[in-house]
């Protein structure tokens, strides 16, 4: 009959598995995806394009915005005191 011996308690907590890296962003995004990326509505995207703060590009019938333009807009908005889009006050 085998003899069981008492062993020292070891740390049995599992080591955390790092999350997978985020999926790479596409080179260009449509209107809805750009609004979701910036955290605003489609109307604000239209307004930013009309004011020249975003450059819309056409891919066939689709209007798209490059990811670099969207990131640059976020960088400009991160500057203290910068106003990127101001909602209309009624």
C-alpha cells in the first residue's frame, strides 16, 4: 500500500493569461464606423466634414474617412482648450 506524504502548500492560483492583441484598424472607415470610432453621432461626422476638419473620400458610392484622419482629429481634440465640434444651441 503506497504511503501518502504531506507536501507543502504551493500557490495554486492560475497565472493570468494576457488578453489577445487588439485587431488592427482598417485603413478607412465608413460613416457609421467613423462615428463609433470617435464616439459621436453621424450628424457630427457630417458637420466635421462640412467644416473641413475631416476629409471625406469616395469609394464608389461609399463615403469613407481614413483612420489617420480620424486619429489626427482625436489628437487635435486632446489639446486643452481645443474645440473640434460644437453642437448647435437652439
